[in-house]
C-alpha cells in the first residue's frame, strides 16, 4: 500500500513556522489592502446619501476594517483559518460588485 501512495515530505518545525508567518504577513499587508478595497467599494455603493459622503464614510470605515483584518491575521489559530475567514467575510462584497456590474 505504501508503494502506491508514497508519503509526502514534511516540513521541519522552523520551516513550518516561517511559512505560517509569511502567509499571515501576506494576509495582513497586500491581502488586507485588497480585501479592504473590495469591501470599501461595495460599501460606498450601498450607503445612502450624497455619493461624496457615501465614499467618505466607506473610506473611514475601511481604516477600521483594515486594522481588524491585520489583528485577525496574527490572532487566528492558523494562517489557513485566517485566510478562510477573511475571504469568506469579503465574499458578499465581491458578489455585490459583480451583481452591480452585470445589471
């Protein structure tokens, strides 16, 4: 049975920690910017009032969202879980923008 399904090589503990840190840093910096920009664009379209005020309010809320995302990236149990929750939380914003573009 082992000949059919060879075992994959495992990473050492220090290499695994480094990979986890890199994944968290990627979520915090460029990933956080991308996900925050996505949510900000969607929120600016959803907020009532003058367009300039809606954009300003969405931009101000984006600072809070980015801070929460950066903190979450380093507080989650694993990097995979942090990425999963971050992407799933921004999925409604992405679907909203796609829906608005198609109509």
